[in-house]
């Protein structure tokens, strides 16, 4: 098993969430909604993230509604549990959102 897909303990999950303001945990998922100025800005954001998701073998649940995108992260290959990779992907989403 790759090191970053090790299932995290409850303590590791709580610590990881401290570094991701606005992220919520719902069961074995971490999620956050992002708001954009326009439909096209939201679409561009997703298009720019898609290669990162693919390169990192992490394909989050994405719920898109006009100018809002909700990302739900969990690792399906380990039984829908939270892993370090989920938190790394969440951090990348945050960083790119700040840069937009």
C-alpha cells in the first residue's frame, strides 16, 4: 500500500482538519463548498484541477451548482476511509482556490 493511502486514525483526522479551515467531516468524508464569481470561473477551476486529480489517482465527488462547487473527499480503494492523500488533495484545492 502506498504510504499516503494509509487509513488515518481519529486523532490524525482531527489534526488534519485543524489545518483546513472550513472543511467539515461527514462520516468518512471531508468536504467543503467553494463559491465563484461566475459559472465560467467555476468551470475553469474544475478544468484546472482535473489533471491534478488524475495524476494523483484521486477522484473526489464533485457537486456543482452554477457558481458553487462542493468537493467530498474519501479514499474508495480502502473502503471509503480517510487517508493522507485526501488531506493532500484538500490542501491543493485550497491553495489553487486562493490563487485564482
